[in-house]
């Protein structure tokens, strides 16, 4: 190419990047080998980390119900904070869904997998899709899945179940089919919400064989039971194992969990092989999971194992092989995707773009993050400390953790000055 043509190529409008958002279900932040967990095998998520930026302190705000994934997905899709997002999708306040914003900008939109918000909102977001789960969880080999119906009419009688393949594989194949048939002259915006590694933990036998329970390390913060009533010790997730928790039962849960994640990772590898270099890929989890830490099993709490999530972004113009400790939250993804694609952020979006961190620019992130679980757990998290406040049966309990010295949140401090300082932020 001569100099004139080279300069003309530089001046020509650049095609907008494709957007691919991969969302896992109940995947804790520390379940990726490249980010420090040497027990788990995740070669494809490791590959994605090498291609982009991993946010090591990404969190969700929490939840206002036991099914934390419902508000978590509402925040991610609308870019709004916890109570605003759930009110928005209930029709109580204005909102935009980011796939719909991309559709208005000329993107082909596609959605597959778990969708907690009903057919109306699904069709508001996507012009193509399937297979779809209109619900929260099911047997991974008997998941009731729907084909995309342009009329937005879905009947339980039309749900299909495949005992031969897991839902993880079916969601992957749905996306791969879309990538083959899509209009190559337009950018695409695809969203795939996997049901793994949510229970029931039914990984294929060859993946279970990789994780003998007796070889799994017990987490440092393992406890037979939680030391006090946090207001949610009888929720569904906590009933999956009897009290007190035993080391053997917890190791089995973790082994099955890791097997599901490794199987999911294998399908992510198929997807990474199918997309081109002009695709921005986001991988995130909707919430974490305790699995024996602090005597808990579920995500209905505000410890880091339940509010911190994996968040990796890779693609054109994004730095490679970086880790960012910036405090970011899932509702920031909407603004970030708009920023990366050169689209204006709608006025309803409350999240802030973390695109500067992806481009290698100075980015401090939030000074602190706020977290809530229903109306009886609140927390504030800074880069160095976390305060959790519980109000249960008329009694207030506080836990203060120095996250630098105690990342497992095992030693609650009685620093009255620091507690008072964080209480001001908590409100």
C-alpha cells in the first residue's frame, strides 16, 4: 500500500466493533486459573485474560430478594443501581436496555440463555435469539428451552428439553449458528447468559473426573455454621447442605462447582475461536457464591465471596494481559460498551464507563461501593476496608474487615474510628 492509500485508510471511518457479552451464573470471582486459583482448569478464560483486562475488584451491588441474579441482571442490562433497576423493569421508572440501544444504532441483536425478565422485555432487547430459558434454574440436561418466536408468544407446551446435551452446550451452539447466518455487512451485539455453574451441579462425567473431592482444598474461611444470625440462614441456597457443614460435604460441592466451570470454559473456547478480531468480548458473572465460606453456601450475603464477580474485557483497542484493581460494578458495563462503540450513553444510565482502564489511561475507579441484601444487610467497601451492618430481629451487628491484611474476611475489627468513618458513607 502506497503512502496516499495508507493515509486514506487511516482517515476512513472505522467499522463499529461487534459486541459479545458472555454471562455466567453464580460464578465467584476467584474461579479462574489465570487470576490465581491453581486448583481450577480454565484455559480459555485464561486466554481471554491474556487478550484483555481483568477487573480483580469488580462487584455487584447486591440483591433485594433471595434470587440475587434477578436484580443483578436488571442492573447490568439497564445500567441503573439496585432499586432503580428493579423498579425500571417493573415499569415504575424510565430505562433503556443496552442491547436495544445497540439495535437502534444499526447492530444486529441476539440473545440466548437465561432470561429472568419475561418475553416482553426479551423482545424489547433482541431481534434474534434462542435457545431461551424463561426462568432461573433447572436440570442442566432437561432445561425447558424455547426457540426464538418473532411474535413473542411462548407457551410451556412449546418448551424443548434435550437429555443428550447440557444447556451450556446448547446455548453455545445457538450463538455459533447465529454467527454463521448473520448479516456480515452489519455489526452484531450478542448476549449469552449461561446457567452454569448454578446448581444443580451436573457437569459431564469426564469433567467431574478432573476434580476428586478429596484433593480439593478447604477454604481458609470455612466454618461449620455462620457465627450469628444474618437474617437469611434458612433461604433455599442454605438448605442444600445440612448444618453443621462438614469438610467432606463442602469439598464435594466445590469439586462439582469447578467441574461445571471447566466445562463452561470449554464451550467459551469454541466461541473465542469463532469470533473475529473486531469483536469486543465481555465475560462476567452475575454474583458469587459462598460454598462453605463463613458457614454459608449461597449468595444471600455481602461477603466478598458473594458480591465479587469475574469481569474480563478484551477486543480491539483494549490493552492485553492487564489486571485492574479499580472498584467497578456490573451496572458500569452499559456505559462502558457505549463508550467503546462510540455511542452516547442514555440519560437513564447511572453507571460510569471504565473504558479508560481498558485503553491504558489513568482510571481510579470508584472511591467506594455500596452493597445491600434486602433490608437487613448493608455494606460499604473501599479499596482497603469493608463494613457490613446487619439489623436482624431488632439487633445490630457490625463487621469491619481490613481487606489488605484479611482478604478472607475472617477477623472482624473493633476500630471505632474506622467504623464511624465508613458509617458516614453507608448512610
